[in-house]
């Protein structure tokens, strides 16, 4: 819950271990056995989900979104996003906008034909 509420924070594994009163190794082991991925992979997933939302719903620049979701720089953000989603953040945003426009035009065409 702590990670989900603050994915943009620059978490250190030893800080998380101290918060939950576990050794670093035990935290890493338990987290992976319960969640199925490492803490870092989980944080990256959370950050990318938040980034997708921002790309879809805001007018923030790619650089601003990268910073807002906790990536140290836009290059790392773009590389992580492309590896996970298959397209760059810019391409993702463009596709979302194009899909919205297409859906809007279809609705308008349907209502004009009635």
C-alpha cells in the first residue's frame, strides 16, 4: 500500500526494510515470493501505469510526466516505457488521441445517420 500510494518517491530498499522491520534480504525474498516480482520491478510497473494515465489525461510534457511519476530522467522513462508497452510515450499518446478522435467521429456519424 505504501508503494502504491507513493510510486513517484525515490524508494531505497533499505528504507523500506526498516519501515517493515525486516532485513534487506528478507524483504526482497518475501516481496518476490508474495508478489512474484522484485520491489524495483513492482515500482516500475506502478510508475508506468501512472504515466499511461497522465499521457492519456493530461497535457503535461513527456519530461514532466517522467519526473512526476518518479523516473530520474526522460531517457530512462522512455526506455522503460517502450520495453513495457512496446511504443514510446510520445507514440502512445498519439495513438490515444487518434483513438479518441476516431471514436468521436464515429459517434458523430452515427448520430447524423439517425
